[in-house]
C-alpha cells in the first residue's frame, strides 16, 4: 500500500498522510476549502501527484491520469453531496 504525503503548498509544511488510492485522492481534493493550497506527493518516490488552489487542481504532471479522473472529481465537487471522508494520519507524530 502506497502513501500520499500532504504539504501546505505555500510553506511546504507537512500536514498529514493517507493511503494512496485514486478515490482517496479525489475525496481529499474535493473536500478542500477555497483557501487551502495543498501539494500531494507520493511518499516513497517523492513524485508530485498534484497541487491545488482551493479545491481546484493547479499542477498535475500526469495529464493522462488527469483526463481520466477530472469527470469524477467534478461530480464530487458539484453534486452538493459531501465527499467521503479520507482517513488521514500524522506519520511524523511517533518520531
């Protein structure tokens, strides 16, 4: 199971981590507030998954993946139904 690390995209401060699934990524992004700017990074490889400005996608290096997920993300954001909650944790807490 892979992990996604979440950072504040302005300060690069670590926020949390969660299990790396497409559904978790979509739910996490869809639940962001308009003033959140986050950076999602693949934990093991340190590869950028995406950045956001609020709940909008900003940078997504994998454009093929973006084309595939964008309809589902828009659906989660526009239906007025809350996205599923993503179980997050602080991987730095036990250091």
